[in-house]
């Protein structure tokens, strides 16, 4: 797992880990809230027989406005909670934590740790060719420059055009993902990725300034089809939409396969959902993010760091 | 000033205060971000010759997700900063702080302190008659029950129907206050205040479940005319829309007049804007909230409590 500049976990450490927890141990996923559930959903599609424990630290959401020190402290709390439950790897399904805390998590834990930014940035650099990468994200993610740095680590010539799309977060949390309002909001945010209309009002395709569009926020896979449709509508051709959640799941699969860490079981993996606040209201929204019913949500108290 | 359960500042304390700072001293207003500027705007309309110092603690926005202890600590920091600049009264232009920290601010400061909830709740109770009061607010304000308690303090028989409207906050901060998207969003949130359509699709007025609609978030005055229009459109008659920002300004005016604390000057009052982060980006958005150009924004470091 290669998100951020952290070193890979040495093979001897992996061997000790597997001896301790076994290959059937669950994967641990955490986020500051429920956005990371889109990563869980993608992982369950790719890795249907793996158990997953998801921890949403919704008592302290959002992380984006906190100081880096506080984000590291909160992230360590989440990761240690998952570690104490015997997970075999940790997936940071949160852009803020992926940008700020990955190195510290790797230094402090005897576990493979990955984030959501590098997988998305890698796929985007490939998909974009020579053209700039367009990134939709939260205000925090865009202004942090995390995707710009990540894309630069794959290709120094590839530019990044960032577009903050805060209304999409609010729409996703309200479950308002279809109809005229999300369509107009998506249109507005995509606008900066395209050149002016050739003949105004004639609906001719506009020139694209980007080679692909990255869903750089864990909430945005809920709008993937809508964004794909609107990109086609505006640009008149298929500019690929890169889904960080799917790319992360694909990276996790490759990593587990390479290291012989896949579960050997045949049955469907279990999903355990933990939150730090309001389990009932989390449950209601979670089914939307997971694309299906949720078996219950447990409340957990994190130990103070 | 009567927001919350705190006692009025005694007349002798007012006399000492005025001896110290003078009646021309500025009014101090603070909020966790820029929403409170709608209160400043309303105050400048009502009290054009008063100087105002506004402090937006945008480095730590949003307060709504913090613990009560943290909110009190942050609010004390803001209030002490304003107090050290010689203000004659403090207006808490933030629903979260008004709900949580008003008593503590009054206990710790030798200044009159008011908030935004009681003025809005008082006006709403009057405007609603026997009917329930409808409140639009953030998720935090609605789930805190602050308006329910405040309305109950004026009339034990008046019910409160709360509706969280988080998309309006995001739209306001993006400056997207006109057109189809805000209209449809406002429609969606107003829906719970009205009964079913009489004959579906015929556009007949629907029965109103509320006697008035309170703009229970400092961002929402930006949508006042739109909300008034949609309320009329749906309900077919003028259900009053109560603007907490205006009601607060009106309360401040009455208080200053009663206590002989109005500025004696003839010229237009000055406005000083202070923030704890990103003064340039604050300036750009602030002009929208104030309804006019802004003369510059200064960065300030708050002393740790």
C-alpha cells in the first residue's frame, strides 16, 4: 500500500501480523463520518468474502476544519481502536486524514495502512494522458493541494485543476442525489473544466480543459452516474470519471493478493459498523451510502490519546 | 438584553462601563464565521451612527460540532478580545453560542451581552398567534431544541416545528442565493410546514401548519425574499417570515435607548472586521452578506483561554 510517502510494511512484519490475526481477519476502515462508506461499498464489490469493520468518528466530524495535530490525534484514536479489534490492514477512507496523517499512522502501527488519495491520483494520471486532471473535492481537500502533490508524484508534467464542490456533500448527506437540483449543482461545478460555448445556446459540445474528472471526496460516488452523464452532455464525448473509492478498493485487492493476505473463506464477509455518536441516525443514512440495508450500528467510545 | 436566563447588567455596572468606554464606544459582534454579518447588516440599518467591531472566528468554524465546554471556551476568547478593544456591549451573532454559552459570558464579563435566539423566538411567538412556530435552522440548532425552549419561555402553549436546512448554509456561502436551485431547495424545506395538496397539480393553496416561519440561522436572511415569496406561493397568503437578525438589531436598539447608551455622533458609524484566518477569502464573501463593499479585513490572534 503506497498512499503517501510512507514505507511499505516489511514482509517479516506482514508474516508476524498474519501469524497473530490470521488471513481471515477483518479489514479496518475509518472516516470522520459516513462518506467512507462508499469505499466500503466498493470494497464489498471487489472483495465480497472479506470481513470489514467500519468506524465513523461522527462525534468529531468534520475533521477538515481541525489543525493537523488534532487530525493526527483523532486518526490515531480511530486506527488504534480498529487495531485492538484485530484487523489485518487499515484503509483510511477520508481525504483529510489521507492527506495529513498517513505517515504518522504507519509509524505508530504494525499494520499496512492505505488512504484514498494516491489510488485516485494514480488512476487519474493514467486516464488523463497529457491533459490536466480535474478534481472535484471539498473546499479543504482542494485548498490543501493534496491531489496536486499526489498527481505530481506520478507525472511531473500533469497539471491539476481543482474545483471545490461543497454543495454535493450537503446533497449527499440529505440523500438528494437525483433530480433537477443535483443536476444543476453538478453542472455548475463541472463548468470550470470546460471552455466557453462555441455557439451559445445551441448545445454544441464544449472543449474540455481536463483529461478526466476525479471524484476526490468520499461522498461523490453517490453522484457518479449523474456526473458521467453531465460530462458527456457538456463535452460531447466520454471524458473518464475516476472514482477514488473504486480505485482504493482495487489497490487493496492487489495488495492483499500480492502478500497472500486474502481471506480463504467462501461465504460472504460480514460488515460491522461502529460510530462514536448517534447510531440510529447514522444507520438511516448509511444504507444510502452502502446501497442496501444495514444490519445495525454500534456505539463505541474512543480512548483519549 | 434578555437572551437566555442571564440577569440584566445592573444599572450601576452600566454607569461604570459608560464612564470607562463612553457612549460612542463600538458595539462588539462575534460569530464562528461570517453568518453573523447578516446581524451586522441589520444593525447598521437600525443604528447607522454606531461603530461596530465584528470578529469572525473562522479558524475554528464550525462551532456546532464542538462540545459545550469547547464552545464556551471559544466564545470567551472572542468576547474577551472584543472587550479588550473597549466595546460597550457584545452581540453574540451565532445560534450555537447563543444556545450554549450566554450565561457564562455574562458571568465572566462586565458588559451587556445578548444573543440571536431570544429576539427571534419572542417575535415569532407574537407573530404566530395560537399556531405553531416553524423554524428553519442548521441541523445543530434544530436538534439542540434551543428555539423550542426559547418559545416556551414566552408561551407555554406555542409549539415549535423545526426543519433543518443545511443546504441553505452551503448555498449562502457559495453566493448561490437566486435562481432555480435555491428556489427548489427552499421549497423542499418549507414542505413540512404545510399540509397536503388539496387537488394535486392544480396549484391550490395548501393549509399551513405554522403561524410564522423563523429564519433561525444567521445565513438565512440572504434568502428572506425568496422564502417569503415561496411561503406565499405554497400557502396562498402572507405567513410572516421572522428574521432573527433584524429582531436582534431591534432589541439592541431598544436596549441602548433605554440605558442612554446610544452614540451621540452624527456621522456614519465605522465597521471594523476581524477574523482568525484567511482575511482575503473572508473579504470576498463578506460583501455578499453585508450587501455592499467591505473596507478591509484584519487578522487577529486570540489569546488561548
